[in-house]
């Protein structure tokens, strides 16, 4: 509160986030001093996350449109006409494949797990937090595993699900989620009956250096926070710049990525921020209704406490189970609407599996993501700070003799 009163400028880091601040969290302050409030959507640097992290793709882009994008990312839009070129689409997919081979080697070295670079690389890397919903992702993997076991004949494009996340030291539920991911990985990766259709990998020590390798190799970018909870996100932008297709909720900067790239080139699912906020205000969400009316969901949630992934220890994941259905005093059941969004998420995942079988269409969407990533450079963000908040003049730097 003191920062807002004493501060000169108060900004939200994405358009949706700024609106939520103005209408909910900081409503009183906004009414008193609306002129202080503004929006500066976050950005990321293309020097680190494309030029340095993905040299194969960077060189390919430069060969097509020159190297102006390195200091002016708006120029990346010059890639747009290229999407009609079938040869360019094949070249892009070959580069993505090489980057997946690079990540597969990293995984073999660090995890000892064999993953197939021909499978869909579906990646969620970010801090471990309940609102980011790594639990939704892993519950869906448990669901897919059940489906494959029950219907071995069903058509299914092989997937490699990759997680990377650190949990804060005292955040027990986050650590339990990491434990669950690794426990599901142990079962799924070692079940030879599913013919390698599913692999699950947890990357240790997620950090910028290994993040570069992950972004470059991603087919699918998981940005599945409960709508209204993610202020902006920047991982979402790094994936987009590297030609991954976003699977996400209408939250944070995903909303602006959707506006830039268009509905055909992003997979959006789930409740809106307004719907989430309305349920929170009316206290009218009961996850038991969903649990009781959807057999697949019921089975997956029960598997948290029937020993399937815990060598028959029914207590190991009891706390996670309780977080969804039996909240402890002062808590809310399924506070982050995991069960409410589960079906919509599973349906979006299904669409992704089908879409990927059309490599040419997939490549077109992926290249369009890169071509529409210009807005998300931190150069643009910083320039807006300079123009609208700091009001700085440009200084000419004499580079002679450098
Ligand atoms: C970009 C980045 C983040 C932020 O990721 P989000 O998906 O936006 O939460 C966190 N950690 C590392 C190492 C990153 O590179």
C-alpha cells in the first residue's frame, strides 16, 4: 500500500493483469489515483532465448530475413509469407527435430531415460506452484496412461511430457507434486506394455542454461495456470519465439499471444478469469460434483490414494488428494479449479495429438508463432518504460574506437 501511495507509477505486467488490478485487487487505489496506473506487458530477450539458445533456428531465420531481428524483433514478422512455402516448413521441422535430439541426449545423460525425438515434446517448465497447475498436467498424464492401458488399440500419437520446476523450501505441497511427477514417471517409463507411447521426465535444477535447450526442443508449451492467477508469464513468450505451440488458458500474456497469433495457431481451453473470480466470490464451486459425475476423473483422483504410484503406500499423496476434495480447516477444495478444467484440458490435448499428425499444418502454425512474437521482446517493454514512465532522452553513444 505504501509503495502505491509513494510510488510514481504502478504498472501491471500484462493487459489482463492490469485490468484485474484496477477492478479487483487495487480497486480503491485505482479510484483514488487512476493516472498512476498503466500497463507494460513483459518481454524477453531474443538475444538469449533465440540467438544464443537456438543457433540452428536463429541461423535459419537470418538466412530467410536477414539479421535485423536480433536488435529489432518486430522484423521477425517478415517470416509470415514463408509459411506458404512447403520447403520452408520441412526445414523448420528438421531444425525442431535436431533440437529434440539435443534435448533427448541431455535427458539420457541426466535422467538415464530414453525418449523418442519423433514423439511430441510437451513441456511445462516454471516454478512449482499450485496456481500454475503442474498437478493438472500430471493428473492428465495418469488419465492418458489409463486410456492406453484400457484401449491399447486406440490411435495415439506418442508423447514425451517434460517438467522442470523448483519448489520453495517450505512449500510441502509443491514438493509432493514433484514427488508425484517422478513417481508417475517411474511407473509409466518402465511399463513395456505401452510400447513407449508415453514418457515422463522431470528435469532437475531447472535454470536458464538448461531452459535454453528445453525451449528450443518444445512442440507444445504448457501455460495452464488458473485464469486470473498468472500476472504475465515470460516462459510462454520464450516458447513462442522458438516455434512451440501454446496450450494455455486465457491468462496473463497468453491473452495477448492469442491476439497476435490468432485462434488457429494456439490451443486455448478452460474457464475465463471472470468465471474464476465469480466462483471465488460466490463460493459456489464444488469439485465433488465433477468427481462424482466423471468416471475417468474419479479413477485418476482415486489413484492418488490407492497405491498405484506409491508402491502401495496410500498415504504418500493423501495431502494432494485432500487438496482437491477434502480441504483442511481454513482451506478451499480444489482452490485452483483443476477438476473444473480437466475435461477441457483433456479435449485440447486430444486436438493437439490429431493436429500433429499433419506435419505441414503444424509447421505452419509453429512458424506463425515465431512470426508473431515481435511484441514480446523486452526491448519493446523497456522502450515503453523509457517513453511512458521514466521519460528519458536518447543519448548517442560514440562507438568509435570500441
Ligand atoms: C522464463 C523463466 C521463468 C519464468 O517462467 P514462467 O513460465 O513465466 O513462470 C522461470 N525460470 C526460468 C529459469 C526461466 O527461464
